[in-house]
């Protein structure tokens, strides 16, 4: 069991979210459906992070998994 996230990509994933819908951001970096969880975290001790959209808009979900403002990109990928 590892708790080390993998870098899915060193850039955010833009996603047009829908108000009221719930999303599960992949924290482990192993999902094939980035930036969201596909259950692949089973091989780790990590869990997805739940996010409920309040409005319809495009959000930038962190792909590097090193953000300090999860589930969103905060520019930390530029230091990797
Ligand atoms: Fe990464 Fe679920 S697959 S948190
Ligand atoms: Fe992770 Fe930008 S993609 S901080």
C-alpha cells in the first residue's frame, strides 16, 4: 500500500461542471478517467475527494496532485 500520489499530468484538467452535480476528484493520480476517480486508488491508501458544483462553469482540476488547494490547480505543477 502506498500513499504517494502519481502525477497524472503536470497541468490542470478544464472541466465544464454542472450545478448541483457531485464529482469525485482523483487524489491518487492512477485513474484512467482523469481528473476524476475510477476506483484505481484501491492499490493505495488514498481516497477520492468529493466536490459538489454550485454553478455551471469551467473549473481547472489539478492533474499533478500536488496542489495545496484541492481539488483545483493552484499553480504548484510549475514547481515539479
Ligand atoms: Fe485516484 Fe480513485 S482512482 S482517487
Ligand atoms: Fe496540480 Fe496545477 S495541475 S497544481
